[in-house]
């Protein structure tokens, strides 16, 4: 399978240096038929390649002259900065000149790009961003949503459960992932109006392995759930707390393999689940290691045809 992955070389707090160095590191890890297409300032990209004794012609470089910053208004910047790395990258994606795009830049601009160009998968009301998290049993959990939609309806959480289940199967290798709904108690009648209504929908759906509610102390044990579903407000708090576990362990000089796995650099980025093309979003402060793993994540998502598998699952009727 021949593949082209678009990389926003100007996205992130330390772009283009960290992005190009990460792309260089990823180059030898990618399958032979995978090509990286870097969107950004060509002169800077070539200079960084030369400084790292890497042949720039190993990449396809698309020169762009503008950058969408973290402080820019996403919708205005996407339309007004027509020669930005993100805007041009999405033009290539919409025309199928690349198979997916990855960026550690503005999440808002990436979502605007998705809405304006490739759209969402038919039937998806709102896409979500998932995040991988380590489990004490050695596995990896999927948490969704982790910040894209802070206000959700029960139907949104139902779709996140389906999307998370497919991702856990295809990317993490779970045969029948256990789906848990974050709540303040394990009983079905516990929680807010949102979680109680979402519980009923998930229990009745039949397209995934719903195991019920999970509480905060159960999220990272692996004893109950492999996929953790919540609204983006709750998910973002969980994610930031999980990331702080790694930083606290380092400050306290705690050497522990489990806490080391909370390092976001190991996961790199996460796909926008529900978008109609592979879109991978990385951490704004990404290091070269994080960029490398973001690119490898993009390759995995494209190679397993995750988008097509989501479409197929959505076409299956409930309990059918």
C-alpha cells in the first residue's frame, strides 16, 4: 500500500525545528512505501535537514509562506491565510494528494480544516479526540473525548463509545474492548442527566461491549474497562491529571515503568475520530520524539483503513 502522510512542518511551539527533526527520526521507522510530505517554509526545512546530515529530497516539500498561530482565530485564519501550512495541507488532503495529515499546531484550525474540506463521516454528529493512557495490567486504554466537545448530549457519548471501540480494535488490538462510561458511581441510576441517559443508550445499542459505569479510581487499573467514555470537559481534566502523574514522578525522582508510560511523547498524537479522513493532532509542545510517534500513529491509522471501518460499523443497525 503506497501512502503519503502530510506533515504540518510549521505547527507547534518549537516548529519547524522539532517537527523536521521528528520527521527525520520517523523516516527510518516507516514502511518503505510511505512518503512524508512536509508543508512549510522550504528554506528552513532544507536547512534543518542539512544540519542533521539528512537528504531533504527524502521528503516531498511543499513551500508555504504563512503560519496559523495558536493565538489566531481558527476559522478566520484558515480562510484568510490561504498559503498557510495547515490550509494548503488540507487542500492536498481534500484532493486526495495525501492520505492523511498530522499537526502539532492549532487544534481549532485543524478542526476548521476538517469541517471546510473533508467534512465528517456521514452520521457523525460531532467527532471526538481520543487519547491513549497506560493501564496497570500492561495494556493501553482509550479515553474519549479529551477536550474537543466540552458540552455533550447522550447521543454524542453513544457515538464516542462506538468510535472508541473501533479504534481500540483496529489500532490497539483488542478483540472485544470493554467500554466504560465515566461516572460518580457504578450503579446505572447514578450520575447526571447526561450520564444516566447515555447509560441507557449504550446498554441498548449492541454494537460494542458496554460494561457499565467506571469510577475515577478504576480508570487506569485495566480491571474493568479498555475504553473510557466521557464528555470533553471531564476527559480533558482526566488527561491533564494523567500527564501530571508523569511530571510529578520525575520531580520526586520516582523510577517506575508504569508512570513513565504517562509520558505523552510515547503516544505522539491522536486521530480525530469521526472525521472523513485521517487527521492526527499532536501536543503543542511536542518534542522530536513526540513528532516521530505522531507520524507513526498516522501511518497506522491510514494503513488499517480506520475511516472505512468506522463507516462500516455506523452502517450496522443497532442490535443488528
